[in-house]
């Protein structure tokens, strides 16, 4: 690969992409029946601050080639960041040697070419590339990071901020003619503060923003928001255990969706490690729960035109009015299970709103309960769906915050929890690839 | 494994003079210290699934990270090429931390006398009340190697490894007729490292790391349960033995009857007995991170103002150790070239040392403790744990359980999380037992243990005489992943919150 960066858009040069194509040719020549090559390149610059001063600057540049090799009915994957035209043949030969030592697996195959993305030629189709990244320089990055700092502020004992901008360029080809590319820029800022109350107890708060486009990055309020979140936790109090309405803030509500999406993964289903194994086409969840995959939403984090096999994504319904409409099934899992192949995972899942509004509206709707603003540990059993999560947040009454709570635990099972969904707001965080608004649930067991 | 100096120089295609030049380039704009971290890693993985080893692969990762320090500030850049041009470019980028370029800057002096090593970063007054030790400045000594390798993974046959995995999976399957799925994996890697810094120190090391793991799904009636077991060491392929097959297979089905019977208990505050071994992860997460000096230097840790003070009862000592032979967390040298060592963090209840990298050691005026670790050449080193464990006490474990009227016994944790500033932690308990009137009774599962790290330490009322360092594949994530291990004897904590269900009826 060359060291020349394609400054106009993306990072990979035509020579780099030709190298990926030649890797396929070498694989076939050396005895592979099929192969896929994934060439990825990324660059990132970061400026970290500590208490209002630059604490760290880093520069990263990565390139790697991953080969997916099918030979003699067998399959293996191999990656290297030492790619040169000279070393390619030896790398692939070694890969083939490993493949031939494995047991055959007739289910391994490339995806049907008709299912692959035909519309990802330039990598720019989704509008995730910001040319502004080319104009960034060390001075500008420092200025952004330092301007975002709120240090010093009374009550804060530490403030750590981190600004970064990056470019990712992925090029995928296979021996049946697949060729697709994804280019994405990302601008991010995150800040964590530690505040101390009058008794010397410490509380931390975090806030962040991220966007593929610099002009959409909103970092001005991050520091103050983090500080407010830290200070709001001062003087937590116990509360009586029992069943409560639970409102989960949009910043953390994705934590409850993730195990549901994991349970829809074909691999978990094939391994009998999913509590939703027999749910396809069935009404498992309530009428008011609809989750769609906005995979092709332009200009948004998480959007992609193709998955890890090159299969075209689509804007689709995952759960429609409580009915499970999609499993995430790769070509391999489809062959193993007989399920219809789809994509490897959700790209930009969105829980559809049931009402307009955000946290305060849902608090008022519920009246009394617990507002959850953070998860602290815990787990869910993928086989049974039973969960136990540590949570922190606030007790609220008559729609108003009363006092912070911590060391709380919610327990139950995920199907029951989601069937108690009272409302989903419309206050999505633009920066998140998981579009989950503030959610309200009835009758949640706060057991510690 | 420690090879010859020339082996490492040849692996990375560099000379001592070139490294001196690069270190000097990093300092050109006014930095205080620079170092180079070369890495060449070869990793392999194989998976047994659905009755056969049908998946495998390897990866190659190679490059150099260049760091420049200006006081406590860090500049870092890396290159995946060790060409002179690429490395010079990275050195310049890392040097940017020292401020704007000064074209008139005189070339930085690289110390070539080993006796100067580390001197600007060591003050001779105190080290948490302990004498300051000078760290080893000589060449790496193969005779002192903590992870010798008989059979290098890089030359181990794929077919042989696949046969081992098949045997393991089949042995597990034969153990219990309720087993419906077994996944077995073998991952191995060999990493060559070469480290050079502006003190003129040159260190090198080859670290093996291998993990064998099984994940098993059981079905009994309509109920499903799962169990996972892993064993991980820094060693060569000689670890693939009959004994290992037998040990993992036995552990994979151990306690599954109780797991099917287990229920969530009523929650509430109660005494908790932590079983010896894997419960040490709680020590790692809830206390160990708060001992890492970067969190203290930044004022974020709850232990920031506790050095030299009593933080838990007498009789409790907590160690972070890089010297255990073949242990997953052991190091001949850390990733800053500082010799791996045994660090007493808490001695007889007194906080005696944080875990330091060179930056925090300079800040506190102490010797680095060999805790500067990184995931790869792509990351700058940070203070990280190695093998963290509590030393044994004098109580009989059975007496500890017998002393509890109502409480819970836990020995299998997962998904721990801690808030460094507050010290609050939550751990998910895979399995355990209720303790009623001094006896283990109903099996329990799917609960959380919640508490505050420093408070939990202070609330320890008995320490067993059965210390065990767990052999599982623990990985610590602190922005970067590094292999660690953990251990603890049987310990009784007076009051922790147990999150069960129906706690309010």
C-alpha cells in the first residue's frame, strides 16, 4: 500500500484498491475457490485536556487487509497490517495452509451476489464524509479542545476533556464481483468531571457529542452538562423498595434495547442461546413497541449501505407493533438454520415514539417513580432474558425530581419489562447510532 | 521468553543509533523524555462449534509507538512501518506536545550511560513510606524469564491444535447428557517487543499468551442454562495437555445442578462471603482501579488523599504482582521498559503504594512500579494492574461460612463496573448460595452485589487462609484491553447490598 492519502475524499488510493483486487487473484491462483478482501484504513487525531490544559495529543494511522478464504469446502479469516505487493502471496499461502487444516463446512459461502450492495461505489453515497476534516490542523484542534473546557469551576476537582476527529475508509471486494466502499468522518468531544460535596464525597458526570460533520458538533454545553449531572447526584437518599414506574433517560435507554437486539442475532439463535429463539413472526412485545432499522438514513452515525459480508442493508422493521419481524441472519447462519438470510446486525435501530416530548414530559405522564440516568453493572441472561441491572438516578413525585438515588437494582425479565412499556418519547440523541428516546415502563421491580 | 538483542533489532530492522536519532527527534521541540515501543505480534484462533473445528485464522500486527513527555503531558504517535521516514514523521508528531516547533532548538541529549537511568524521575525521599528501589538497568536476562516457552506458538501445527480442541469439546460433551451445545476456542499469540528511551535504556521481551475456553449450553426440560470456563497462561503450546482437558471439562459441568435449581433470593443488605479465587475480580474492579496512580494524580480516585493511611482492618494486604511464573498478568518488563515487580498496595491495612507508570512516578517522586502497560503499539502506556490479589489471612474458610447467620456466598462474578470517583461498584453474580444459620442452603443466581469499594474494604471482618489466584482469562478494559489476573482468599464482608427480587414483601 502507498503512504499517500487521497486528500479529496477518503484515505485509500487507487493503488491500494488494486492491491485488494490482486489479493483475490492471488487467492484463486493459489487454490482458493472463493475469497473476500476487506481493506480498511483510518486516521485519527486527538487532543485531550486536563483541568483546562492540553494533556495529550495523539496521531493514529491504521491500515489493514483482512482476507476471508474459502478452499476445499473449508474457511478461515486472516488479517495483517503489513501489506505489500511483495508479501501478499506468502500471507495468502499461509492462510490457505491454515484453511486446509480445518474441517470442511459446507455452510460457508459468499452471499448471493444479488443480495449485495450495488450502490456503494464511491463510499460517499450516505453523505458521511466531511471535507472539513482535510482542513483540520493541530492548532485548530487544540483551540477546540481548550475552548470547550469549563475549568476552573467552583466545586470541580477534575475535568478531563477529549476532542478527536477521524476518517474511516473501508473497501470490500470478492471473487464474484462485489465491490463496495464506505467513507465516514467523525468529530467527537467528551468530557468527564469529578465534583466534591461539602463532606468530601466525590461524584462524576459525563457528557459527549459526536457527528460525521464538524458543523453539527455541539460541544459548547458538554462541560456544564457533565457538571450538572455530577452535582445533581449530591446527597443521595434511600428509598423504599418495591415496584415503581421507571423512566429511563435517552442517554442510557439503549442499554435496555441492546439485549433484545442481541437475542435476535441468528448466531445466538442457532446456538440456542437466545430468549427470542422462536419469536419470528410472533407478537412477543406490546402494540406500542415498534423498532425500525434506519440503516440508510443519510448523514447519520451508524448508517451503512452494506454489512460485513457486503450484503445491502435496508430501512426495515425489526419489531412492528410488538411482532418480531426480523432476525439478523448471515449467509452462514442461514445455511445452518434454514432461516432467510438478512444482514449481520441492526445498523441504526430506532425505537419509534409513542408520544411527543422528552424526559420531563414522561415524568409528568408517570407522576411518581424512579428516573434512571445511569446503569452501573449488572447483566442479562441471554438464554432466559432474566436481568439484574445496577442503576442510579432520581426518585420523582408528581412529575418532579425529589432526590438522587444510587446503589439501586432493577430485576425482571426483558420480555415482561418491554411489555410494560408505557411510552417512548421523541427526544432522540442525534449523536447516537442507537436511536432510543426516553422510555417509560410500568411496574418495575426495584429490589435493592 | 527473552531472545538476543540482535534478534529484536533484526525483527524491526533498526539499529541503536537510529533509535537514538528517533528519541532525539521526539525531544527536539523541548520534550523532557521520549520512548519507542516496537511490537510484532502474531495471533491465531481456532473454534470448535457444532461438532467440528471449522473456523480458524491468524492476524499479524506490527508497528512502533513513539511517545514524548513534557512534564506530565503526553504526545503520542505510531507508525505501522519501521522505515526511517515513517518513524521520523511519528516522532515529530509526538513531539508536538512540547509546543510549537523551535527551529533553533539544539539536539536533545540522549543519555547513554545506564547509571543515569530514570534519575530525573526518581526522588529519594519516599515511596509510600517504603524505601525507594532503583530499578534494574542491565540487559534483559533470559535466566530470569517469567514465561519461558518450550514450543513457540508460531511453529505449532494447526492440525495439532484442532485435534486438541476436538478432544476437549468431546470430553466436555460426554460429561453431562443435558449438554446441547459446546463451543471451544483456542487463541494464542506471540509478541516481540523492543523498547528504547531517551535515558538510553534498551529492553526487549517476547510475551506468549494463550487461552483455552469452553462455553456450554445445557437443557433440562424447558429450562436452559449456560456455563463458561477458561484457562489462560503466558506459555507455549506445551500447555495443551491431557490434564488441561480434564480440568476444563470438570469445571464446565461443575455446579450445573445447582444452577438449574437456583433462584433469585430476596434482596437487601447482608453479609457476603466471597469464595476464594475468581471473586478477586471484585478486588480488581472495586479497589484496584482506585489504586492506579493516574486516577489519583488527577484527583479522581477516592484514595487520592489516603496514602500512608489505614484504609481497611489490620491483617489485610493487597498485592499487584508481575512476577508469578507463567501468569497471564506477569511481565518481565512493563511497556515502558521498567522491570516487572511485586508491588504491595496495602500492607496490614495501610495504603502503601499506588500503581505507577513513569508519568505518575515522576509526579509523586517515586520509582515506577512497572505498571505502565498498553494494549499495543497504538496506545500510550497507562498505570494498569497485572495479577492483583489479597494475601491469605488466618481464618478457616468453613469457619467463616459457619459464622454467618444470614447472608450469601458468591464465587462466580461477571460484568463488574465501578465508578472511580465515588467508589461505587456493581457486580453480577452468576452463581452462589444463600447462607442460613452458618450453612450454604439454596443456590442463587442472576443477582447483583452492590457496594462502595473503600467501604467494602473497611467492612471486611474475616480473611481466609486459602488464597487462590484464578486461572481464568481476565481482561481489563480501561480504554485499552490488557490481560490481567486476580485472586482472593475466602473473605467475609459485613454488609453489602444484594439485589435479588421480591425484596419488599
